[in-house]
């Protein structure tokens, strides 16, 4: 079964540092997403990406965040100047257009900001 | 986006059938109902999706009444490994893409 792959699985960074979270979506998927889940809380939407541009973003996705698809396979989330409250699980997902396809999520990157 | 309401938690025993009901009174005409499962420290996993009546796959069944204001996820003969959080989501209409809005979900605990 095709998978969405995320690296690293766990990242610890110091407050104020920049981090890049990496994702390899399923190869024939066209829509890409980042979600996050703070420990014990809901899964929250950050951003969606289609045709090499952001389709939609939430209030959480401020100027501190950026996404990029640098090549045909990777999809990255960059967090500039991390804050303690950025500590969370970050999930990448991808999907096909159409009515009967759910999202496929990756296993996540646990980001810990110290 | 249609708001969903589902029980915060449910308990069951191995081998039993579990039914989790979700209310979505404001569902739109072109909205689909989708259920996801999430294990601790893992991403949500798509289980099943439906529009009306009944949908069945190898994992679960989804029952949707004619008014579509609610839906029931049915898990036959649960095992310990079915312990997880189950989310009911409404959306993914005919635009082919929709932001998923997760609620708190239902924490299902399966005991021996």
C-alpha cells in the first residue's frame, strides 16, 4: 500500500532556530497538506498545496511558516524562528481529486522546541 | 463547514460489534461523510466514506439515514488493536478537495 513518508520522525530544536520538516507524498497524488497536533489536542489544519502554490491556509500558518515542493517528490514545511508553542506532531498528507478518495497521512514528525 | 458531534469515549470488549454515531445536522447537499482512525503518535488513517444509505468495506460499515443528519460507523468484532480515536468528518464534496476539520473524536477502548 502506498505511503506518505515523513522525516525526521523526531526533531528537537532550540527556540529561535529554523526547522525543515520533510515529506514524500504518494507519487500520483496532486494535493498536499500539513496538519499539526499539539499533545492531547485536536488535529489542526495548517496549509494545503496544489499545482505548486498554496490553495488554502489557516490562521496558524503565519509568516513564520512556509511550504515548498522543491522537486517532483518532496514537500517541505519550514518553520522559521521556532517558539515553544510550536512543539507538536506535524503530519503531512496527500490526496487525489475526486469524491471517493480520503487523505493519506504520514506517520508524523514530533517537533520539540526547547 | 458542517459541525459534527460524537461521543467523547466508548468502551467495548473484544469480539463485540461497536457502533459510533455522529450527528451532523447542517450537512450540505454535496457533502460526504468520512471516518478516520488515529492511533497514538500516528497520523489519522482513512477508514470509510459514504454519501447515503450503507457503505461497507473490509474494515467497517457506514450507515447513513435518508435525512443524512447522522451517520453510524460500525466495527464488527473489535479486537484490542481497534483501540484508537475515531473521527467523523463532513466535507470532501464535489470540488474534489476539502480541508479536513477534525473534532475531538471518539476514544474507543477495547478491553480483553
